[in-house]
C-alpha cells in the first residue's frame, strides 16, 4: 500500500490463493496416493477433484492492484493472472460509492468491497476474502477517504439491521 495526497495504491497479496491452492493440491495428492496404494477408488476420485481445484486456483486466480490517481482523475484496477494481465480504468467522478457487503456463513461473517458506479454497476474489489476483517475494513475506509466519502454514510449490503 502506498498513500500520498495524490495517489493511493492498494495491492492485493497472492498469499490467500497460494495457501488454498497448496492445501487443495496437497490433500489431493495424498488422497490419490492413499487411494491408489490401498485400491480405494473413492479416495482417488476425491483426490483428483481436490487436485484439479487447487490447480484451478493457481492457474486462474487473479491478484488486483487498485491505483487511485487524483492527478489523472482515474482509478486503475490491474488484474494479474498466471498467463494474462488486464487493466480497467474508471474515472474517479464515476464512482458513486464504495460499499461493503457482509456475508454470514457457518464460520462467521466475510466482508467484500464493491465500487458502485454512477450507472449502478457493481465492481468487486477482490475475488478472495483474506480472512482479516481489519484489513478489509482498512482498505474500504482508505478508498472512501481518498474519494472524499469518509463522512458520508456507507451502504452496507447484507448487514444485519438493528431492528432484527
């Protein structure tokens, strides 16, 4: 992360994807070996599924860099994959809001950040939730502060209501 009066850069680490991909590949490989040596074909099938999922994470996962540039009036979102890179630029004045969405699961809530354009398009900040509510909220707040929305009420999609 880089923060100056005219620039804010937030880089998404690849650590979460590497961790999940490695776990899936490891579990898959162990399951295939155990299943093959003991002729337990269900283990082999489950192992192959886990290994393929881990491989999918490695090959198709994206890491993103969000570069807010006040001097250009643009937000550049660089999305990098193993074999491909993409860039999307969005004028800062087209960003109507930055919202956070809470998704409640069995293991507790997860938080995802979205840009909302003036046209109503929702652009997801990241593909992975890194497990850290503090990091997610820090990125959310930094983006809102840079865009001058820090004091405006944030829309929290999926957040629990107080009357519930």
